[in-house]
């Protein structure tokens, strides 16, 4: 199943250009015109990657990024900020918001495709690790249920591990 990418850009020509390019690469593409629409689309469709213009009406791309990255359930979804701004300050704000990468306008086709593929590959590895972790914990719980002497041991071990980081 192809990955789903959400593009949020208030400039229709930029948005449709990115949509066409990524669709040709075989991705499912969703689009939003501003930050609020982007968050709504994100919550409704759970895309695998976001491409966010920094300067959008109603809510900046950096704020959309911050909200996604501050949510424990969505913080691992890759976010690429797209900007026509060249000031270092804008990039620092994006990094502080949790952006995984940056692209400058006009977006270079080859660079876009390479970065999208790289981030989606990382996300696929992360998703696989999360699935493996869930299986391991399910196995541990089922073993624990069969042995009354270890009651709660796996849960305590998981809690201690989480505390240690």
C-alpha cells in the first residue's frame, strides 16, 4: 500500500505542483490550504508524512508541526517544512518545533523525492519496531498470566525501563 503524504500550502500553484509530482511517484496525496485544514486532514487521515509551508494563514506550518510533535501518538510522523525564507532564525524555529527536514522554495524535484523516500523509509522501520515491541509485550503478558509468581513483573519492568529512558 503506498504511503500517504499531506501537503499544506496556501499557494495553489505550489500545492498542486507538489501533488502532481508525488502522485506520479505513486504516493497517495492529500492537500490543505492552511494550518487548520492541515491539522483536520492529519487527524482524519493519519498520513505517513507531512510537507508544510511555513507561512500559511490561520496557523503557521511551525505551529502545526509543534502540535503534531508534542502529541505522543503522532510525534514520530515525519514533518518537512517548506520555506521561501532564508533566515537562520526561521530554520531554528522550525527545528525547535520538531521539524525533521527542510526544503527551500522553489523545491528541487530530485531533492524532494530523495528526502521523502528517506523519511518514509525511516518511518517504516520505526513502525516495524513498534509492532515488534507490541508483540513482545503481548507475549510477556501471556507468559506472566501463566505464572502466578511473576504477577505484575513485566509491567513493573516496562515501567522501570520507561523511567530510565
